[in-house]
């Protein structure tokens, strides 16, 4: 899980543009916006233009009269990112979601796709084919023809169960490192790279009920810091 913070390097031109759009969506970015952003990030104008054109050709961006917007694939990614940044959990009654894979003999690529989907739905694997998490999120449960879903209440201590499913101490350490890195970094390109790492780390937040989190859980601070950075970046390159 940990990011080698000392090894963080400026994002490529394409990754920088996509990160800017992910933060600005649904507002478009004009070519002038991208040029200002490139200047801020020490990316040559020609490099910005080529990166944007290739992103459009690959479907990551679309081009309209009002500027560049996210392509369909990245709109879905952005929605998942927003869920991680802004999700509101519901009152937790102690129950857990449980999802069991009931089909056997599926090809490896299909199993890998299903595992990624379950992880992106913030479930953790209790044992092979059995996935679970506290039932505290306001979102539809993941469904698939090869799955059976249940609501269950574990007999063991739920805090111990959560700690066995997620590396909560490791997530906390990484969050604190990222907060420190963004606070101490002044170079715009490295700040953007750090912010991108923050988004990835927020995306790995299991979104547990407060009762199951460690006493020091910096998720809210990390989200607030990322939101403040997006406002700062918007002001600098006139994204809004």
C-alpha cells in the first residue's frame, strides 16, 4: 500500500492533464486552461497539445466547442473517486455484507476481473471466494450471476475482524506521510503528483464505521486537504 514518497516524480503530460480534468469535472478545460496548467507544471505547450490529442484519440478525453471533457471510461473512474472523497455512510447496526462466489471453473481472467470489481466495491476477502465488509455504505450492493449475497453478523469482535481484513495502521501511516509531503512541497508539478497519490490513497479507504476505525484515522483530514488543493489549483490555472 505504501507509496515511496521520496520517489514521487512529476506526472507525465498526459497523466497531468487527466488529473486536472478529474479534479475539474464536470467543467471543461479549454486549450488556454491546459496551456496555463502546462506552464505552471513546466510542460511545454507542444507537449500539452500532443498529450491532449492522444488522450482524445484513445477515448480518455472528448473535445467539444467549450473545451476538453472526460471520456466515458474516466467519467466512471471520476464517479468512483468522488464516492471515496465525498461518500456519506449510514448509521451502522453491526451487520456485515457478505458476498460468496458460487461458480467454479471460471477462466483466470474472469476471476481477476471479478476480484477487482469486488475490491473496488470496498469488500475484503475473508477467504477464497468469500468477501465481506460492514454494511454501512449508502450504495447498491455489488451483484453478479456468479455471486450470492447475504447480511451477516460475525460472532468475533468486529474491530479485530476489520483489522484482519485491512491494514488500517499502514493506511494511517501512509495518509500521514502524504499530508506531510503535500504540506512541505512547493514545486507545482510535485504537488500535483502528491495530490494524485492522495486520491489513490483515499480510494483505498475501506470507509469503515467510526467504531471500527483506529483512534487516529486521518481520512477526513486527507479529503479536506485534497479539496483545498483542488481549489488552489483551480485558482492558479483558472480551471473554474
